[in-house]
């Protein structure tokens, strides 16, 4: 399982690093305490789960190279390489999981497709479209309101990954794609406006 993002503290809280944040929650659930830096990525092998968690350190547009190297090392076909990433074409708070597909213009996914083909599953985390240039927007931090909502969203995304591993793709895809954020009450909207 790979999460996409950019390395370094200046990118840590950005929209483009949603994949890293999902992977961090999956790692927490699996009890991962130590990461190994190898093959251009941080890796954690969870033997009890027969899974390798991967955070490419190559920056987004070169994510495919380390992911393909690690997948090759473990003899994992593309269909077993679940990738979590941000998605500007989904509104903030929406999640989408698919067994395969195109890049949707996402440079990290384009890079992985270049190395693995398009037959890998992906979990897309909606960050919406901003008013600014796309690159500036995805490299900006989530708003304070979005940060308050992120724990629930990251938890649902991580649950989707766990279901993929434990119950298989059909269950995971149904769970993730059917989930919707809880409706805000009028009092919540008023308190945010003040």
C-alpha cells in the first residue's frame, strides 16, 4: 500500500499530502513504529498482515519509480498495489475507491501508470478545487475548518484500506464509495460563520 505526498516538513499539512496522512493512520492501526529508508521511499513491512507500507521520497511527479521498484522486489502485481492520493476533482470530504483507472491529471498517478500500467487500485481523497492556480492550491495547507474535519475523513479512508486487506476489494469499494460526511446542523453552520 502506498500513500502519495511530498517529503519534508514544509509539505506535511498540504492537500497534496493526503495520501501520506492516510498511510500514517493505516500504519498506526497496524502498530508500525519503525520505518526503513530504502529504494527512494520510507517503508514498513508488516509481516503479520503481509503488507508493505510505502511513502515515496521522490516528490509527487516521480512516485512511480520507487513504488515500482518496491513492488518488483516483493513480486507484487499492480493489482495488489493500493495507492492513496488527493483528488481535486472530488469535493472536500468525498472519497472514491476503484480497482483501476486513469490518472485524472494527477502527476503522482501518471508516474505510477508509467511504471506499473493503470491496473492498480486507488483511493482518492477529495480536496476540491481552489480559486488559485492548481499547483498553488494543492501545495497549500488545509484550512482550519478542513483540519477539524480531517480526522473523521482520514479514519474512513484508513478503514477502507483495512477492509481492502481484510475483506477484499468489493467490500472496501462499497464502503468507501457509499460513505458521505454527516450533514452539518444549522447550529454548526452558525458557529462557523461567527
